[in-house]
C-alpha cells in the first residue's frame, strides 16, 4: 500500500502532534506507478525545504516546506515538473501527482530510505550552493546513481517505468 512516509521533524512541521501512524489501512490508489514516498524536512539558508524520495525509482523532489497549508500542492507541482522534464506526458504526470492528495501519512521506518535521504540532503546542499532554481536542483539530483539499485539512476528508473522517454544524456545537467 502506497503512503507518504515522513520523518518526525516533518510530521511536526506539518502541524501534527505526536508521531505519525506506524501503518495505514488505506487502499492502494488505482493506476499509479510510483507508489510510496519518503520525505524529510531540511533547512538551507534559513529556508525549510522538503526532500522527497520515491521508494520505487528513487526519483528525488525538492520543494518549499512552508506554508504547511499548501504542502500537498507543492509536492504535486514538484512531481509534475520533474516528470515532464524527464519526458513523461503531462496527463500521466498529472495523474501521478493527483494521487498524492489521497496517500496517507505514515512514519518513515526504513533505515535504507533514511540513509538515502541523508545522502541526498548533503548533495542538495551542494547543488543549492550553485543553483537557486529548485526545479533544476531536483533534475540534477535525479542524475545521481544510487548503490545497489537497478537501474542505479532515478532518470533511468523513471524511463524504464514509464516507457520511452528522453534519454539520460538528453535530459542533461541544467545549471
């Protein structure tokens, strides 16, 4: 079952008390390919950002954390942006993003996903030192290979999941 798994710090930033639920009983959203997400709140130059990592593809998103009222809308906008940048059709990207409204929040318990988020936090800071456009930052982060993943690059995993898209080289690094 797909969910949005968040760290304790993000859970509190979203205005919730206590810990997020350990598990949820909501049904899987029909017709989605991406599934669950792991999210972490990070701070860069006094700005709160959310770092999101897709469990299936390791697709990485970066978007503003505040205000909390528009959290899911900004999450969806970042997802649509990266999917379209990678050549996914706008209708498919919109469908994948629409599902985010219905995914339940849960506790992030996976050590593997937490470790990957920590590594991506460091890489995000490196990118943010040179690039202020979050769309470009997240596109660059999706070119980073991940150990013990096949395919290792999120760009390649998305291409494999959604069919023929822009090739890894044509997406290119944007600065």
